[in-house]
C-alpha cells in the first residue's frame, strides 16, 4: 500500500463548479502537509500548505483531519485555468517527503 | 532567481552507460530530494538528504546512488542505466520539515 493515496480521476467539471479532492496517508508520524499543482510536463508548484486548523486562499480551501489521516482540497468556482494535476504531499518527521499519484482535473466551458 | 537548477534537461543513454544528474539550489535550503515521475505513477522518492552529510533511501532507491556534495548540491548517479530508468527526474529542496519544497525543471532521461 502506498504511503499517500489519491483518486487519480480524471475529474471533469464545468466552469463554476465546486470540486473536492481527498488524499489519505498511512503514517501517523506525518508532520506537514501540502497541495501542489502540476501542469503537463512541468515541475510541481506549491498551491498551498495545509494547516491543522484548515486554511483558505481565495477559491481554494485545504483541510487536515489527523484522526482519520486525510487531507482535502476544495476548489470553488472552477476556472478553465484550474485544469491541471493536483498532488498531495506528506512530510514525515524524518524529513521524508512523499507525494500521492495526483488527481487530474479538467474544467470544461 | 535561479532557485533549483538541474542539469542536463534532456539526456539519451544506451543501456549500461552511466551518468550523473546534477542539482544545485541557491536558497540556503537544508533538505534536498530526488524524484522520478512516470505516467500514472506520480512522483516517487528515490533518495533524500535532510542535511549536508546525510542521505537516506526513499521509495525506489534501487539502481541509483546519491551524493550530497555540500549544502547546495545533491547529485544522482545511475551506474548502469536500464530502460526501466527512462523517466522524468525532479530535484527539489526545502528549508526545513515544515516548509514547502521547490522543484527544478526536471531532466528527461531516455535509456535505449
């Protein structure tokens, strides 16, 4: 079993829709959590860090549930430009940084 | 603003050849990472270095070696390349365990 798991999708949604992704992790000694965005054949770039109390950045909301060992990303009012692959990442106390396989989002007009 | 620099950007190797992928960061980061990315597999951690002088295995270390030459540089070596090592390789760095990692632009390696 992978240490970090995501639904690969694809999620096909119309512009303006709300879409949510989940990511589960298996190691309870996980220290920090992130969501990255990756465009085709480019390097991943940080979308947002995920804090224990949850955090929001514009149309994006990230949540952490330590008891159930998952993180989530909510995108509201989807734009065409949101089409990309979204990767969750979990860092252990050893500094090991593990990524999920990514969830592909396609927003259509 | 160089950030994380990887060289080369593209490489074709013959089976059995060796090569070293170079990675350097200019952000005074402590941690550095090497990943490979294959279609449908996401980013898989090969090796990482939590600080200068230390290296640890990741999820898929077989067939690779690494060197943390100094705080700035972290190289990945393929001693005897195999077609299964055809992939896109990304180097990343972060300041500490609580901060995000920044990525280089990747090296596209083909082993024939």
